[in-house]
């Protein structure tokens, strides 16, 4: 069986990082699209803030196109795929989805993590790294949906996980999706 890619998508605070970590703990190599933003923020010696991250995300997309992060990550994806399976954390845009689908076809599957807005806001307000206020969450959601086509990959996913409960339920759902993915991939080969 060929190595494959699992792209984890969802709105901020939905649980993408936890699910990505679960896949990493199960043998997947990780690529985090957000790392390209952080590298550029640090290269410019800017403070790590929501507004600086947004500015960099928009500049990278303006420079490289709406599929910027997929293009920037492609060499790393190919390198990792040569040795194992890959999980992508943070594929945001419909353009990134189409770019990767065109290159990897059935070797890429999308897992969408969804959570109620009130739950995401609570999680984001209490996280230790870059906490967000309710207004900041709304602002970020609107910008990501309207400016970077984030809704497309979330709604067009191959698998969905509803993350409104605790960590135990999320891990249970990861196991169930993993079984489905393995079955799907075995049927493809």
C-alpha cells in the first residue's frame, strides 16, 4: 500500500492539534501549515500576535496565491511521503485542498473536526498559548471563511469528528475514524 496523507481541517479551537497529535502518535509524520506563518513572523522579528499572524498569512497568500501553504509545503510532503504516512495540520483553503487533490488524488483524505461555536470560544479563551477573546474568535472566523475559503475543505471532508465532549470521546472518535480510513485505503489498493 502506498503512503498517504490525512489533512486535518476545522475552525480555530475545534481540536485539530489534538487530532493531529493522535495521528502522530500512531506513526504519521506531521506537517503544520501554520509553521510557515510562524517562521515568517520570527524572521521579521515581529511579536507573535493574532494581528501579526493574520498579516503574514494574508501576505503569503497574496505573494503565492490562495493555495500558498500547500505550495510551500509540497517539497516537505513529498519527502515525508517517501518514508511514511503524513498528517497535515491546518489545511485551510479550498484552493489548498484542490492543489493537493490534483497532486495526490486518492492518497489524500480529509478529516474535519467540528465543534459548537460556544465551545470553541471557551477553549480559545482559556488556552495558554495565544488565548482569544470572543470578539477575536469571531473576527478570525469571519476572515478565514471570507478571505481564505476555509469552509470548503471543512464541508467537503471525507470524515467528520464532532468534538463537543471531552478528550476521551475525541480519542474514541479518532480510533473509529482511523479504522474507517484503514478500511478505505485497503479497498483502494
